[in-house]
């Protein structure tokens, strides 16, 4: 029987003493700037994903056309 050692049980965090409770205070202006920066980052990532999606979609269309042509050749 094969033993899969990389499958481990997930740790349950019952002890919350490891979690830092003294988070830094953020002013409203700094918080708004951080949110704007994060939103810009998310927008850039979405645009990048859109370009990747279009590229993959074009490749898939070309592959489908090649398969149809191969099928027609094999059928003839």
C-alpha cells in the first residue's frame, strides 16, 4: 500500500494567543489611499486576466479549426 505523506491534517487554531491583537491604528486618509491603491492593483490584475482570456480563446478557436480540418481530411 502506498503512503501519501503529503496529505496532512489541517491544524485547528484553538489557541488564539498567537494572533497579534495590537494592530496599528490607521487614519482615514491613509486608509482611503490604501484602498485606492489596492483597487488600482485589482483593476490591473483584472485587465491582465482579460488579455490572457482573449489570448486563450483565440488559441482555442485556432485549435478547433485545425481539428475540423484534420477530421475532414481523415474522412475523405
